C-alpha cells in the first residue's frame, strides 16, 4: 500500500494502523489527520479517490474530500455553541421562542438544549420527505415543526439521525438570518482555510471522491461485519421501529454522490471535507493560534463535553451519551478520553477534540461499512493515537 503524507516522531503507530485498515479492514480510499496543541502531527492518505476505483483508479490526493455523513453533526454543532457564547442563543430557552411554528404537536416545552442533545422528541416523520424535498430549504423545517412529538421533549433521548438537519438549520436561520452552512463558512472555516463544507461550493466539486458501501474481506474475523446485538438487529429489521423510521426520514435514500446532495445544506449528514479539514475544525475549537486561544472559550469547551443525554437510546437501541450537539465518549462511540467530544459518521468517518490532551482528530473514508457508530478502522486509529501520547 502506497501511503502518502507524514507523521511526527512518536506517532508512527498511527501510520501502521492506517496501513492495516487497508490490508485487513477493507479501506479503499481514506485519510487521517491529527493535531496536537494546534500542531499537525499526522497527515496521511492512501488508496483511490473513488470507492469503486480499483487497481488503476485515480489515486487519493492530498486535497481529496469525501461525504462524512453524521460526522457533519459535530462540525455543525460549532454554530449554535458559538451563537450561545456570543449571547445570541439561550440554550435554556424554548425552541419556540426563536421558531414559533415549532410549538405544534406537543413540542412547546422543548428547549434549545433538548434539540441539540437529541431530546426534542422528533427523530422521525409520519410522512417521510423525498430527496428533493429534503434539500429544498423549506419542506424539512415545515415537516419537523408540524410533526407530533414521539415522547415529551426533554424527558428522554433518541438519535435524530436525519431530522437533526432541519431542526438545527431552521433554528440557526431564525437566530441569524443566514443558513448554517453560510454562517459556518463565514465565521469558522473560511477565515482559517479549512477544507470542510456544509453545502459544497461549485468550485470544489472536482476534489470530491465517490463513496459507496463495502463488505469486509472474506474470512476476516473481527472485521467490519461485527455481529449486532439481538435487540439492535430486531430494531433494524422492523420497518415500523423508530430506528428504521428515523433513518428513513428521507425516502428513498438520497444519492450521496449526486451534485444536488453534495450542494445541499444538510447538517445531519451531507458535510464534505478532507481529514485535515475535519481535524482542523476541532483544532480551531481548542486553540490554533500562537497565543493558544481557540474559537471556544473555556466555558464553551466545558459545555461541549457536558453530558445532557445518557442511557438507552430510543433510536439506536444501545446506551449513548450526548452533549449539546456532540456525541461523547462511550462504548457506542469510543473517543480518546472521558472529556472528548465529537461525532462519528455512519460507515466510518470520525472527528473529535480532546481538551485534556489537546488532540484534534479527523478520519474520512470513501468505503462505507455497516457500522453505525464505533467503526473498527476509526477505532484502530484512535487507539494508535492514544498509545502515542
């Protein structure tokens, strides 16, 4: 395997783990980047740009970007937390104070912090949206505003896999008058030259590779196809379950390689970036300037890692932990330490920050496995980083 890029002294084990991901765990094209205290210590890429590239396919380049699915949520969470830090968004206010239409269907008591921590009670839609409706900028907000709550908001949690896009987008629009993707580009990624977009600009389309599903290498025990727990398997097998309905809020599933999907501002699932860009966003939160000041002040960094939801997840049917917009360290999503905050993407991608060690991490892949949270390729890289510290 021809690995490109570099690692700092002491982080060679991350390169070794990256190689094994291709040799043993089915990666076809991927990249990983790690910053520590604002300094890049890992920047690696390999394989083909397109998942179906095969031998002779166009190589993954230094600037190759990919759809990162729900790892988008962690980047999107930067926006409401910065708005809160600037005094423009009160996490303890009802969502309806900013977005009056949301008060329908038993949701009048839902707080902003409930929305961010998957406690708003609307992980699914009674009438799913078509792919066209999902990206038209109007239908999604209207649908979640009118949707009856599946439980009393604030009393329980369940992963809002797709509806999170329209919940967060409309909240930010109501508060700022700008779309979430625009605000992120203007205030966070653009000024720092970070290669991450929620709503891909037309000028960047040529750098994005094609993603797709992959099977683990045959005969590889402990690979990508881990045996699911019985209750999880049953939930996925039942079309009427909240699990299936949450992930089917857009029906049929959109084509993630289509230009209209890549250009859409869907902060739950359609973010596109390089590993360097994903890790760079988290590095910017911790401190990426000479004086060590980060986008997040100390109080906001602590808030990002504060547990707001924990225990059995009504959608994922396993125990999960969420802060305000972030998935926190847990068996469902192992990060670097108990204080880490970030988000995985279904099928492999992962980004997070660890304030305790000053580490910011990003892994992107074009090879979408069947994992929902703890993908073994990302976890192998995280373990290697932990061992290098």
